[in-house]
């Protein structure tokens, strides 16, 4: 996907509001960058050492490619 697209980040576990708030705050601070996943991981690794960000597969994107969707996994995967 082209750089600079608006991005939506979906945090997991969804029940961790503090994690969601931290991800949102870091994303708002960093803005749209080419290395969004790596930048967010680096920004949050001190508090969430197992954090992993993964971009949604383009085949699963239902926005027509106009919005990047990322998944932020607090524990490295989608455990709830």
C-alpha cells in the first residue's frame, strides 16, 4: 500500500483499555509514517515488551485500499 494512507489500528486484547489508549496516543504522536508498525512497536516496547504490529493482508481490506488496517497485539498474538 502507498505510504501516507490513513491508518486504523485495532488493539488486542480488546478488553485492555489502557493498551488501546497507549496505542492510540503513540499513533497520534507518530502520525502516518512509512514504518508505522516498527515505529509503534519501538515507542511502546518499554511498557509492552511483547508488542507486535501486523498490517492487515491487502486481500482482507474492505476499504478499497484507501485505509491501512493494522493489528496491535499486546502479547505478540491475538490472545483474549
